[in-house]
């Protein structure tokens, strides 16, 4: 029997049982859609995190008391024993880091701030040295000016505010020169920073920058300062990290073999932590969704067995007219593969629609543009797997059909 004739017979058989064929295809469709969509969404999340990390600056380093991510209660309890970083540590890094182009410091706290009768809640108050805004990704000032060295030297009661604060207090007026009350103390607005939007639903614009010396006047120095470092170049980035670490270890008198009692964070380390934390979840999710493909294969096998049972007389007639064992085998295998391949093709469309819809929802939740690319390798893999599933699922029913004795088959009622 020519291969084209086997395809024609298989298609005719499937068309004669449209509902059963559709329900069979549905299992493969769901499995293929799930696998491709999971890959697309995971890659979209990886890209989103990578873009956010790059915004921090590829040459910037942050020296801080705690790591950015604490993964267990035991680690958190251990971190509480660490000493605060102070302004003396900041000066030591400024003086001793030859590979650093800029070294600045930042305190931070959250407070409700007021202007007139309006209160803006949970504003991040950051006390900074004047060069912090030049470390990492530069944040533009859309109105007024940034903080300058004289503001820090004098401890001037001035601030640069984020767009959320500006919109809350001065939506229909120029904010420059206006006063905001921070814990009852007046601070004059000298600049407004550009809008950055949100990350995972958290605003990046609900903040105030004040001189670090003013922050110390307001809240004292009994808290840890984050030391922000900009490497002189990418070629000296590793040197800058090493020098910062050596300076701090010497100041803490940490002997050889003792772990750091501070954290050196970079965009690269944050990205590696994210990828290592999600790698296992990614693999498990793909495996779990792939189980639906296995279920789809079982459905295909079951339907093919039903088809063989229903068509015993047809098989007997074909054998009586000269059809060989391999012709019957080919006929049912082709039918099984067509079912699975068609399900795989529909699964591609389902995956694309599902990925687009979920990416749109996530983008709205996070107030950003979120993409979930459907990768070619995932498409090819899904089609290959669906074809193999159909082939494997069809082997037993096809073998059973091919093994039927024509005389017995013709007697079947």
C-alpha cells in the first residue's frame, strides 16, 4: 500500500468520527500548549529580571550589611549578628579602592510625609552622598537640580523627590521651592526625578533623596549605611570587588578562612541567584506539564484500540483482498501519528494565545511591558514529542490489528 493511500484512509477514518477525533486531539493539544507556554513565560520572567538588573548598572557594586535575598530563617538569624556598616567604613573604601571611580553612601527608611492636608504613605527616605545618583544607571532629573556637595556639607534641608510624591502633592503646580514635612520637619523640594514605573507591582518613584548629613540629623547614625561603588571600567570591575572586600575584611579583622560578615552585591550576583533559585522550579514545572502529553498518549492509544475493535471486519476484508501485515500496521500507525501531530499543531496556536494573554495580564499587574516569546526550539521539540507520542501510542493497537487472522476477522459481527 502506498504511503499516500495510508494517509488518505487515515484521514477518511478520522473524519467519519469527528467528535471522537477532536476529543483525542484535545489531550495532545493541552499537553503541547502547556509545555510551550511554560517555557515562554519562564523565559519572559528571566528577561524581565535581567532587564531590571541591568538598570542597576553593570559596573556598580553595593556593600551592605544584609544580602539582597535571604533564603532561610537560619540565615536571617545569622545575619542579625552582623555589625552595621558606618561612615568610617565608607571613608575607608573611598580612600583605599584604586579601581573605584565613585564611592558613595546611602541610608534609607520609610516614613509618611505630608504637604498641607495631604499625606503620602510609605515614602522611602534616602539619605545620600551627592555622587550616589552617578553610580549605576543614572537617574535623570526632569525638573530643578540634583543634590550637590554643598547640600551634603551643610546638611541643607532640601530634597529631590520621585514622581509619585510630586503627583501626590503638586499635581497642578510647580513643586520646586515647595516644602514637605518629613516627621514634622520642613524640607524644601529642589528637584524631581524621572519616572521609572514599578517592579513586581512595587513603585520605584515613591521616594525622596535628602543629603546624608540631614538624614543623620533626623534619624541619627545608629543604623547601617549602604556603600555604593562604581568601578572605573568593566576591565577593573573584578578588581574593584576584590579591593572593596579586602578593605572591609581588614577593618573587621577577619582571618583567613573566616566568612565575610558583610555582603557585596552586584547585578550579576542577583541575576545568578534568581536563575539558581528558579532553575529547579522551571525543570519541575516543565516535567509536570509534560505529564499531560503522556496522558494524551494514553488517550490516543485507547481510541486506537477502540478503532481496531470497531473495524475488525474492515481489516479482515483488506487482508482477504491481499493487504499485507505491514500495510495494516502502517495504516493504523499513520492514523495515530496524524491525530497526535494535528494536536501538536493546534497546541502551538493554543500556546501562542495563552502566552500572549498571560503576558498581557502580568504586564498590567507589574505596570510594564512583559513579553513571553515562543521559542523555535520549544515548538520543534513539542511537535517532535507529539509525533513520537502518536507513534508509540499507535504501535500496540496497530500491531494488534495487523496480527488479526482474516478468517476470524471476517466472522466478527
